[in-house]
């Protein structure tokens, strides 16, 4: 994970945490970041999706591409704002490494789209995430996706 992870957005606040974080506190922070990202992307709220990344954060996701920094991320997510209802269903999140200010996680996902009156699975895959804690907020430093 990178050395730089600056805080520009304070909208993703969690309750204050102790200095020595437990696994449960780290897990809750990571899951909150993942949920906020999913809801923002699925609802087409590009600025909120970008706010889940560190200022120097990056992604490498098939169909979206590789992008680094808020401006590049914003441009990329703007291009994939949903035209029909969609949902990311994330499960099996496993925190593989953690400290008080860094975490690595792996999650499986299913991407659903609603067509006519029915929801259908469009694809499945896995996210590999590196996150950093800024104050009481966890953000993506790097998010990589792969399709199954």
C-alpha cells in the first residue's frame, strides 16, 4: 500500500475508535467502506463513490479500467453511471491483513441488473482491496476487480 493517503472528504464518518483497533472494529470500517461504495455506484452518485477512495487512490476493474486519483476516478465512474437499476451484492469478505490504519480484504460479488420486471445476474467476480484509515474513516487506497 502507498505511503500517501490524504483526507479530503469527511462525509463517511464512523463512531470514534480507540487507538488499538480490534479485528471487529477494522472489519466494521472495511465493510462500511464497501457498502458506501456499492450504494454510491449502484445509485449513480459518482462523487460519493469517488469519496470512498483516498485522494491518491486507484482502481483496476475490468470494464472500468485502471485509474488513479480523484479526477481520473471521477471521469471513469461518470462513464459507467447506471442507465437501468443495478446492484452489487458482496459476500465472503475476508480481512487478510490489518493494522490500526491499513487493511487488505478480499470479497466475492455478484452484479445484478433489473430488466423489465426481473433482476438477473450479469456477472460475478472478486474484489481485492487495500484500504487506509483516515481519522475514523476507512477508504480505498487500491481496488482491483476480476470477473469469474
